[in-house]
């Protein structure tokens, strides 16, 4: 298999609360067999899901509030502080509101906010769930780290005839230097960063209707999965990877592939 001239990390993102704002980070310390740090630490249950915090198992994303069905979430601007476990929400011209997600009271207060924010989209009482150790609220049970090829995003722009924000794909690692769709051929290969991190690409990422939502406005304005299917015969864009050796990822890092 051919070796690209250079693959470089353009940007790194985490999503502390499933469905809420991305947060750009300059670097990330990965642990062997772990998840992207600070990613999908919390999810908001859309009515009872059966999630067991003592013995967690992966559940489909439809049991949580998420952009595929609840696009208004993108109209919230949120940021999470690791040290204090506090989530700040800004909405329109309202004053920012802060919730302590490290406490039951704070999580209940956030659930009450969502009950008022999405009154017609709830299947029952919302509940803010905190990921137990060794678990994250990822879409895929093997979605430890997600890669997005920016060249593929630019190809999608040609498909739909409009600008496409890469954040529609909610990936952790945004890559430059690959040809369009070349990331799909990386499944089974190992990617290594200068900081020692080694990741095995495990699966292609099938896109859902969440990518149709503009992450800035919160409105559905494109039909990306349909465009992918019509042009490529599949709806895949991006890949998942497993951390097989811990280490650091940094924006600007040049990555190498096994041969």
C-alpha cells in the first residue's frame, strides 16, 4: 500500500458532553486502550434508557440527546472545566449559566435546563449521566479515537455544492496530507505520532443525519449522508482507531504509517 508524503494533525477536538460543543485542544495525552481524553464524559438520557452505571454497556446513541435528532443542541455554546467539573452554557443573549457536573445537584440542574430547552423532544425525564471509569458515551462501542480527513470534507463540499464545516463530523483528530477518502484504506494499519502514541485504525465511520446540522446555527441545511451514498455508494467518512500504545498527540504533529 502506498505511503502518503506526509500526514499531519491539523486540529484536535474533544466533546465533553455528548451532543454539545466541541472544544479544541493543543495536545492530548492518550492512554493505552483508552479514549480520547475528556471526550464524551457525560450524556443526557432522553427518558429511561436502562443504562447501568455500575455495569455499563454500550447503548445506541438514540437513547441520549444528540444532534441526529435534537439539532437545537448546536445552538448552545458550552465549555467544560476539567478541574472543577463545571459546564458553562451560553444561549442567545441570556447570561451564561454554570452547572457542576461533579455533583448530583449540578447534573439534576442541567437536566432541568434541558427539560425546558427541548420540551417537545423528550421521551421522558432527562437525566445527566456520568461515564464510569473505563467507559465513554461514544457512538461506536469501539470508537476510542475518531479521525477526520480534511481532504474528504473538501470533497463533500463539491458533492453538496456548499461549504462544509469539518466540525459537522465531530471527530477528535483532523488530518491534512491524505488524498480524499484515503482514510478509508487505513483500516488495519497503525498510525504513530512523535510523542509515542500508536493507534490502530479499526473501522470506517458511517455518517448519520447529525452531519446535516450546521454546528454554528443549529439548523439542518445539507443532506450529507445522502450525497455520500449517491456519489460513493456508501455513507462513510472518517475512521475510528484504538490506542495500542499511549503517548501524546499535538496539533502540527507529522504522523507515520506502518508499511
